[in-house]
C-alpha cells in the first residue's frame, strides 16, 4: 500500500514539474507542419482556381500557430522558404491566399518578403 502511494506522489510531482516547465502561449513553429497545413492549397497556388475549404482551414491553422511576434516571424520564414522551393507557384496567388480565405494575417505571404521586421 505504501509503495502505491509513493508511486502516486511521484506521478503527481512529475506532472507538477512539467506544468511549470511549459511556457503558456509560446508556440514552436515547425516548418513541416506549416507545409502540411498548406498542402491542400497547391492547386490554388499553381492554377487559376479558388482555394478549397481544406486549404482555408490550413491557413486558419497557421494563423492560430502564430500567437506572438516571434511565432509570426518563424511562420513567415517557413512560408517564404516553402514558396521559394516551388518554381510553379504564382506569386500573386501566394499574396492573395489569406484574403481569398477571409483570413487576416499580420504579415504578407511572399517568396521575397523580409520576415525580420
């Protein structure tokens, strides 16, 4: 019985420590997640079509990831680098994507934008 109580106390202590180690509101932008979120947008970015709902959901997800100025810069860099890798992406489509989805980002999406504002 005492061993069981000691295990419970240990588990609670670990949970307590983890909660203090995590900093709320501090997101970590992963460029792989950014590209995955925008994968449904490829047809819009390369052809003359409207963005699909899955594409706009991806843009909405990205907006939710960028909670701080640091997050926004990181997201901007991921987006800029992803845009540079695809030669057939239309620059005007990149820039109008948030607008077409009815989502306001705090920075433009572009393959040439300086994300170090």
